C-alpha cells in the first residue's frame, strides 16, 4: 500500500477559470490595485508596496523591486482604499503560484508525484524567485563529458566541496528535483536559490550545470546527485509502475511543500490515503 497525500486548494470547482494572462501572472485573477504590507522573514522587516499587477490576498508569497529584491515576502495586509505618491513606493513584481492540486507519494525526505501537471519546475521556482527579466541572458556550453550516477568520484570534485555538498543533501537543501524523460532539473537552497540542469540516461549523467556559476563542480551539483540517487532508489523500490507509466517524476522537500502550499492559507483541503 502506497502512502500518499492529495491537495486541493479550492472548494468551489465551478469557480471561473483565470484568463491566460492572469495564469501567467501566477494563476491569480484580474489585477486589483492595492497597497500591501509585506513581511520578509530573512530580514525580519515589514514594508509597504504598491501593487497594480495582481489580485493580492493576505498570505500570498511575493517578490518586490527595490532593496529587498530577490527576498521572499509574505503579504500580511492589503489596503484597497488609498492615495499615494507613486515615487514614494516600490512595487510588487511577482507572486508565487502556490495553488497545488494532485497526488503526492511519500519518498523519504521528499514528497513525489508522477503527474507532470501537479508541480512543474516553473511553478516550483516561482516560490523562490521572480521570473527572469527580458534583459537577463543566459549562455551555456558543454564538453559532453558524463559520469556514472553510482560513481560520483568521477565528478572530479574536491573532498571539501563533496563534504559540503553532502551536508546540503542531509539538510534537504535540494528542495526540488524532477526528471522528465532524460531531462532533469533541480533547485538547491543556499544563501540564495540555485537552479540546476542535467541529463540522465542509462545510469549516466551528462551536461550538469548550476546557476551559481562555479567554474568547477560545486556543492549544489554534488547534493543534487545524491538526492537524485536516493530518489531513484526509492522509486525502484516502491513506485516502479507509476514511474514507468509516466516516465516523469518530481520530488519536493516535505517541509518546503507544507510551508508554501499549506501555511498561510485560509481554505483548502488535504487528503491522506
Ligand atoms: Zn552550484
């Protein structure tokens, strides 16, 4: 018998669907102008921002412009009745899409789903950072070298970095990892959130990169490989059939899912199977 969990965040299934534009803006409805107070746990600060892009509610997780750019904040108060001088206020620039519906199975330190629509990478990463701006350009290169996932010594990583990576893995800092066919993505949380990409086929890893732009294999990469290995072992042991059927999995750290999807919500439901 699988241990599993299901989430539903809306009681009214007949509620009108959001427009595509609103969905792109985090699944929220039409924008409603407001002044919001946002609490930033990392700085223990609460500041006011102007919002004209979203329909913000208390409990929403947002990112802002200004000196707290890049830090996750939670809306603690919304005012619709206001008159402000625009130049006095910074704005809310994105809102995390924390509407998650679907089925997760228990897999060690993480919850795992085999349904690609439940928690795709784009939704997950919206909990940790604002979308890239149009002038953010990325380049990547590849030497097409690979290594065996079961022999991480082939990563040519220093002992010190490997130990730090192992520490990250033990602390469940690999908050998310998914594999869609052979294409993998992961997110590791350190002083900020780093994004990883890799390919995995027949036990071999290729083209592993991390957004921390270390010029050598980094602790995030090592931690992600340990997490991938653990997750694949758990899948082989308990969930071979659903994984084979979808050729996809996404694993999310239990604490991360609960704090993002459950905390701060006034309504919703959870089903334990
Ligand atoms: Zn890194």
